[in-house]
């Protein structure tokens, strides 16, 4: 399934770039309609504590293949338009820089977040601490070691 998403990203990179850069109001209106549909979908699916839709790539569980394609793409479209508007708001520049750094450090975050949080259950910390450890330490690691070519090659660090 990951290859399908990579394929979508590769073959639709022009359309994604257009979503991220176009000032067309039609994209905003479409994203707003899709966002409302996603909120209604999530409310319906997850109300009363019942999960009628489940999607998890780690154990490779895909009950509905079409939903596994459409729902992430719908969220991606809404996020692309949110990013477009976030770039337009000057007082969000600090947040935008941090999110850009997180995007550049995707590989270290992806490979380090699980081992760094190995003791989550035994230490008993919650989701917020899990996120701080799983993202914070790889970001600091990236900032410290991205200067060295060998470390960039070995750990997939970006050249900042």
C-alpha cells in the first residue's frame, strides 16, 4: 500500500504543487467541502466509541481498499490548502519553519520514534510526552549531526 501512496505522490506531484501554490478560490471551496465531509465522516465513524472504519499500515490491515485510497487523499488535499493559507499568514512564520524542519527530518523521526519510546509503558508517560520524545530528540539529533556528510548518509539527515 505504501507503494501505491508513493505512486500517487509521484504521478500527481504537479497537481499537489498546484494545490500548494494556486490562488484559485475553487481549490479553497473544494477543500472546505471535503473538510466538512471528513468531519461528518469521522463523527459518524467514531461516535459512541465504535470504530466502523479502521486503517493501520503497520500490521498491513486494509479492510476497504477504495477507502484506504480516498480518505488519505482527501485529508491530503485539505492539508495542502491549509499549508497554502498558513504560508500567507506572517505571524505563523515560526511555526511554518518548525514544520518545515520536521518535514526535512522525516527519515530520522520515522526511524527513531519507536526505539526512543521503547519504555513508554514501563515509565507510564502519555501521548504528549511520546510526541515530544519521538519528534524532539530526532530533531535535535538532526540539528547537531547534519553538518557531517557521513552522518547525513548514515542516518538520512537533510543538509540544512
